[in-house]
């Protein structure tokens, strides 16, 4: 797969760098293997089997976003250490050991006084793991950005993500089939939880293999400059009026999205009683339409700009939660339609938001802009699922138009999203960036847009370092194959 990158730029690379790039692709596969077996509906199912309620599910969903708050601290750590690889390896290893402890925790607390606290111990471990993953993710991106030549980054990460995502989709479906089989053999929740723990163990093993591969990759030869004015730079984004407007829009939109996102899996598992194997297939369907949607939106954004695309796709995505109201245990075929249109609209949102970030952030200080954006939107997005979990409990005792519980929460999210779209009008987006510029530069800061990186079927994924921006990653698989055609069309239009 890596061998397909054959042009004069790649041919001129030294053998050592070629080896590093191959190792990175293999490492990405193992990292994605881990993520596929510790996140999404698998993680949700494990929490439910341990007695988690809507409030705890909301807390779990908020953890990856809360972890974004430490990215400012992480950038400071990297700046002081001056070696992104060293920082990355340290926190990746710590993250893997946290998951090793999670694998052992059901056995450690089975017959102790801590048994009744097992779900809270699990949440605490996830919190620590999220922080380690966030720091390692930031340092990994910095490391790779310095290591991989700029003219090959787009193509290289397209190949890396393609290999990882293809493996990830297969594994997540296989994991769903395994859980369904294990549940059919289980007599109680405790026995059922062991099936999830088995997948966690396999994922953790894959995670340690990825650490071994990371160690074999050379560190970049770029010398990091220690910035004595780091704190001063952090103030720049908040002094930018237009950028603040975009932060406000994204924060409210993110709140409306994450208010309900973690509870789609809960609804499918507890209310609709859908098999795990089918739940994972829904996610694969969303991934396929995500790719198809990106091919369409790529030409649209070059012609009409990011703001119009963001309007269209945000309105479309606003209607999606309301559609869940029509799913019932007797007939939930509408979920296929929901995932088809969801992948389509979220691909446009990912592309438009990325475009807008590039447009509004000055190149000389874009890393600081991204870090501040990530911290603020991460905080508001993290509060939403906790609030959503509490609201779901209230809605269980409330009925409006024969709608109650999670279905009423879905409707609330749709109305909130539609209201939030009005804030976009205040953001001045006068220029747009071409699709090829996005693909070329996106890998430097794909970690920065937390609200738009969330996929419903992987909403509980701890931000493990190999989990690239899911929306853009999938789209890059197909887009890279047509980059030359797109470039020709763009040149003609110019």
C-alpha cells in the first residue's frame, strides 16, 4: 500500500526516512486496532453492563473533550522539552498502562469493598487515559509534521489513514459479532462484561505493539525553539474579534451536538435492542457516505466557499436527531437512512470547518489559535453530555406529544442546533481555501477541531493518538485518488 507513493519527490527521499514512513503506516494500523476495540459501542456496552446510567454515560462522553483543555499545557511541555518524540512516547506508554489496568480492574474489584464503586473507578481511569492520549496526540502531530516532508504529507497521511481505517472498519464489525455471540452465552451482566474486557485486552496488546513501532521511528532533526512569549501568544486569538465569533458559534454548535451524541448508542442498545454487529455496520455505512459526500462537497466549496457549505450541512445535521424519534424496537430501518445522510452532511461540516479555521487563523501563530480554539470548544462540548445525561433523566418523567425520555432529548438537540446556526451569520468568511490546500496542510493540526471529529459510533473513543480526524481521514482515501483531476479543474476555473 505504501509503495503506491511513487513519484520523483518520494524517490529522492533517503532510505532512512522511507523506512520511518513505512513504520508509521504499520504503527497506524495497530493504533487503530486498539481504538476499534476500546471505543465506540464497545465501550458503551461495557459501561452499561457495569450498571452505568445516562448521567455516567454523559460523563464518559465528555472526557475526550475535557482532555482537550490540557493541549495548551501540552504545547508548553513540548516547547520546554524540545523533543516531540520523547514527549509522545512517554504519554503513549502511560496511556497503554492505564488501559492495562482497566483490563485488570474487573478482577481486582470483583470481591472487594470497592465493587460498588467499580463504575466510578472505571470513569476515573478513563479520565486519566484521556489526558495522556491528548498530550501524546499533540506531540505526535508535531513530531510527524517535522519528520514528513511538506510536499508528501497529504499523500502519505492519505495512505496511512486508508490502511488504518480499512482495518478499523473490519475489526469493529468483527468485534460487534463477537459481543453478540458472547452475550448469547452470558447468564448475567458480570459474565457479559468479560466479553468486553477480552476485546479491551486485545486492543491493549495492539497498543503496546504500536509503542514498539513508534520507538523505531526516528525523531525529527528539527530543533524546537523555546518560546519565552508563549503566554502572550495565547492572548492573540481572544483579541481577534472575528475568530472569537467563530469560537462562539462552534462552542454553541458543539454543545448542541454533544448534548445528545453519546445517547444514540444507549438508545440502540437499551431501547431498540439492536445487536452490536448491526450497530457497527451502521457506523460503516456512515463512513462510506462520508467519503461520497466529501467528493461532492470538495468541488462545491471551491466554487461557493465554506460559509454556504457550513450553512447547508449544519441545517441538514440539525434535523438528524429528530429522525431518531421514528425508530422503534419493532422497526428501526430508518437508522440506515439516518446514517446515510449523517455521513453525507458531516463530511461537509468537517471540510467547511477546516476551511474556516485555515482562513481565520494567521499562519505565523496558527498553532496557538488552534490550541485556544480546542480548549474553549472542548470545555463547552464536554459539559453538554453531562447536562444531556441529567436532562434525559428528567425527560423520563415528562411527556410532550407522546414523546419522552431520550426521544425528547433528541428533539431538543435538533431545535438547539437549528437555533445555533443563526450565530454563523456573524462570522465573516470572505475567502476560502481550496480542497487541495486543506489536504496538504490538514495533517499538521487535525487534532484541533474536536466538535467536528466526533463520529456517533465512536463517540466514546478515548482520543488515542492514532485516531486521526475521522471525517477527513475517510474522505482522503477516495479524494487522493482524484487529486490530479481536481487540480486540473481548479486550474481551469482559475
